[in-house]
């Protein structure tokens, strides 16, 4: 098939192609997203194509200058309000995989099912769970310190739908049988679950509109309020949107039987189940302490 482009000079065609490649990389999740406070990247760009600063893959020199300018501004001004960027909240653990050795799993990771591997797309590295095979149990990775409470885990997740099939993905605390905060696109819900007597049960939920093919941030924390009582809080938001001011899930967990129902010592985790048959990506793992 031959297409006719009227009045299209070589320069104009090159500009359109450069912009198309940039937009395509962003839409497919190949490039890590720009911070929301940077605004929109330049619409008109030069025709050259090279490496971009800050691990943003490849693009034009126009885009490179725009990124450099924003990186310089960020270095001279306070970061946006965010526990992940708050200097007063020192990370207990963080991993963005940029310094990872090829596709090898970090040595501190404990894989609980699934062929996880570190992948790279557009200069951005991330942890990927392949779309097949689909195991009976959710696939996960444990990382970071072993704690029972006073801890917060955060990560970015990325997945895509296939027709009416959706992935499920989330973060967790307190090990394999602990708390899990999961996006369940098939129900348009954000669910908090916990394994009790060997059975995983949903203990709280909130409406959530998931966006296929876009990065989403998840955050989950658990803290002790008083004897036999814990506060479990969770939230999720699109990477390109502003973080919600309040927790979407705010659950009081009371242990009637302290020995059986108190949160166990365990490591934070990421979880995924690729029902859609497409890979699930995880990035920017972060653990901080909370009071």
C-alpha cells in the first residue's frame, strides 16, 4: 500500500517522524515517565536522534536540552512533597535497577514463583514478570528488611490488558502471608488482603480506575497504634497524576488473638499475576520507616 503525503517536504516529514517515535516510546512504557511537575515536553523538536540525559532513553537534542534544564532546576530547588523524596525520610532500601548487572536478579531478592528478570527498554531498567506461564498462585519477590510494623513499601507497576483480560499487581508487607495491596482492574478496585489461617482474604477495598499501558504508583504501610491494634494504609495513583492527599484504604486491624492474628515478621514484596498474557513491570522499589 502506498500513502500520499501532500506538500510534505523532507524536513517536515523528518520532524513528524521524530515526534511520532517520541510519542510511541512514551505510550508503550518504553521510556520512564517525566516528573509531573516538569509539564509537557516540547512539541516541536529537531530531527537528530541520540541518547537523552537522566536515563530517559533516546530522542532529539531539543528534548535533551529540555530534560537537562529541568534536571538542573530540580537540583537547585526542593523536591516535590513526597515521602520518597523527603530528605527527612531516609530510605531503608531502594532499587531502580539502573545499576543492575544485565538481566541477573539482585542477590538480595527472594523469588516466590515466576521467571522474573531485569529488562531494559528505552534506557530504563525494570523488573519484569513475563506474561506466560500463568501459575496458579501469584508470583512475587521479597526484598528489604524483615519487620512486623512501622514500615512502608512503594513501587511503580506497569501492565496491559488483552481484550477483557486484565493483570493483577501489587505490593506487600510482612512476607508471603502478610498484607497485600493490589490493583484489580477487572473489578475497578484497589484491594487490601491478608492471609488468615492459610486463606487470603480481602479485608478492605476502594474504587480505582486503572490505566492500561501506563505506570501506576502503589504505596502500602502498616504501623502499630496501641496494644493488639494496627493501622494499615494504602493508596495508588497514575505516575503522571498528582499523589492523592489521603489514603484510599485506611483499615484498622485488631488482633483478637494476639498470638495468631498479630502481623508477623516478614519482608516487603511485589506481587503479580499476568491474567492478560502480557508482561508486568516493576520499578523504583522503595522502603521507608513510619511511626
